[in-house]
C-alpha cells in the first residue's frame, strides 16, 4: 500500500510546467508527505487534500446539499450530492452521508462498506477534531492504509486491492469526544476520444462538459499529432471545484491528483515530453463535487 497527500492548492504556472515535464518523462508522482506509506502492506491507496472540506449539513431526511463557489460570471454550478444518512453500525454505500458524535471517551463507531464493484472511492467533506478513522479488511481482519487517518484533513481517496468486504472504524484521540462527519462517493471514470483543436463542453463530445455525479472523473485522450506542447484555453464553469491534469495515456491512477492545474485562468504551455504518442487530460474535482466545465485544447510552443 502506498499513501500520499494530493495537492489541492493550484500550482503556479512555472512549477506546473516543470512538474508535467518530469511526470511525462516517467519521474512519477510528487509525494509531499513522508514515505511511511511505502513500507505498509499494499492494501489500499489513499490520498488527501491539504485543505479541509466544509462540513456537510444533513437534515433528518436523506439529502445533503452542496453548492460550489463561483469565481467567474460563467460559473453556474449548483452541484449537489444526494445520499442516505447512515448511523454508526449501518452500511455505507455510494453517496452515503454520516453526521454522528462520539459521546464518551474510548467510543468506537463501526460502519460496514458496501460499494458494489467499485474499488476506489472518496471520503469527502470530512470533519472531526482529533478524530481518527481506519479501514479494515474483513477477509483477514487486518487494517488497510496508514494508521490513524484524521477526519479533519479534507478529502481522501482510497483504493482497495484485496477482495472481500471491508469496514470503516471511527474513534477519538485519548479522552476526545465530539461530532464528526463525512460523505462517501465512489470513483466513476469515463473516457472520451478528442483531438487537439477541439472545444470541449456540455455535449461536445456527447456526454462531456459536466461532472454530473459526485466522484465523476473524465479522461480526454488525444494524439500528440506532432505537437510538442499543448495549451488549455477558455476554461469556464465550476472554477473552484474542478481541476485538470495532463498525463501520458498509460497513466491509470486517474482519481489521484498529483499536480493539477486550474480549470480557469491557466493558459501556459504544457509540454508533451514523451513526444509523439497518446496523452490524456483528466478532469476531476479533488473534493468530489459536481459542476459544468468547458475548455479548448490547442497546440502550444
């Protein structure tokens, strides 16, 4: 198992250009965290944002509403996540929302995980001061991932690599009591073939232009067609919720942001360091939000 924090803050253009050059040359992901995860048993891959997401507000019914901030006049996102509210002892499924409380020292809350065929999922909108969580495999009752992950750390991406069922346990530091919460969203990838010069937005190509459900990750594959670099221009939409990342087409860890660029306002060259071949532009929300987006891929250099 490896685990590393994802980068939620947007990189400055000069840093982003160097990163993409290194990444596409095969240098691998940047890991600002310690290398402790490399020594752990390979069970689950987890990444976390560095900024805590706002707490989810839940009603007595089964709906949690989220609104994405708008930073441009074109932004019209009202992305909402809807799911069932689950109490300790219940079963977490895609879209489940938890709002609970540790009321006594030493209390441990346990949730079953039933994500269907999904093996990778977000734990989003986490909040809980000095409250920890840990996933366990029911096959061998062993913990997966690094120990004592914090619910106050924002958003995590977890990937199970062992078959069978799992559970999630929640507990506080010594003598800690208090409220906590989070939301579950499975990673839902889809791929679109595009070409340099194409404008991408709602309906172009068909089905693109909006992260329509929480956990959606969209991958736009294109051929370099002789270009040494590309630019992403005219980005509009849910600018604070959605990010882009250029990768080689062989890169498959699409839920894990390494050094993303903004959807809006970033128009510097992105080198195609592997030369001729296929690349992919990944569109995702690092906090599992929803919203519209549009941009155009053009030749750089």
